[in-house]
C-alpha cells in the first residue's frame, strides 16, 4: 500500500466479466492514492459513466462482448479529453495495439502484468505518459517499421489531394460518416475513396493505413504524386 500526500487517481474499471472487474477493484483498493469511482461492462455504459464521472483513468478491456473498446476510447476522449484510457487485455494482437494507440489510448497492457506493474502504469498514464507492455512493443514496432518501408513504394502513393485528406481523417480515427460530414461527401463516395486508398496502399485495415500515414507522414508526403481532382 502506498501512503503519503500523492493526489488520488480516480479510476473507472471497464470489463465485460464481473470476476475481472472484482479482481481489479480488489487490487486497486489496496492503494490509498487510487479511488475506483465506478464500473462498466459494455461500450455504452463505459462511455456514459466516463462522461458522467470524468475519471482520471479508464482501465478497460479492448473487447467488450463483441463491441470495440477502441470505439469506446474514441468517444470517451471526445466527451472528456482529460481522461486517459489504459487498455488491459489478454490479446497480444499488434493490430489491436495499433488501433488502440490511434484511437487515443494512453497505454496497452497484457493481463499477465502483476499488481506493481499495473500501479506503475496507472500512475504514468495519469501523469500524461504513454505505456506499452514490453511483450507487445517489439512486434508492434516491427510491424510499424515494415509499414513505413512499404509506404515508400511509388506504386502505392498516387493519391489525389482529396484522397490524402480522407487518409488523414482515417488516421485520426474518424468513421466514414464523420469523414463524409467533414469533407461534405456522401457515404458512398467516402466508401469508394477508402476502398481506392486501401488498394493503392495494399492494406486491408484502417489501422494499417493510419500507421503508414502517421508513422512517417513527412516521408509519405515527399513520395506522393499529387494531382488535382477532376
């Protein structure tokens, strides 16, 4: 147990398994500078409780009974920007890691972590730092590096200025509907743009496209052949 004059960190626990929530609460209740202010089991409740309680940190699983914790993360960050989201998951999939990072999460940990490691991560995230579990950092970085190298291939990068704008919004985690609203395009037009972009970049997921754009934006821009939209 930690004692002293440290600022209390408020935590919202989000997991679709009651036993997991109880276990986390039991661990966190050992610490005087941690206050569990609420729990949620679904994406909808996670968003609602975050907006209501405005906790310092949301400790959340990446998958919630078939729903996306990443989508919940985006919504939480929109309604309460000061709240940090720390994913605690059993999934080591680097796609999930990248999606979480691009969705606005401050960290991604595996559930194998011990109590002390979890506490250190919570404090780091609450202070504005970003945390990735060492077990998944290298695979994720390796994938990012591969995507970075692939982004420099000329045949991928013949995107128009409008397609580049769509890609930039994809990298921000925007949905097709949000992209359409921002660029005044129909849902069908956005869908066609996204499909074309994926084909040109030779990717199949939004997270992959976002990684290519974000990780080396300057290099991508230098290699892109811009043309005016017809």
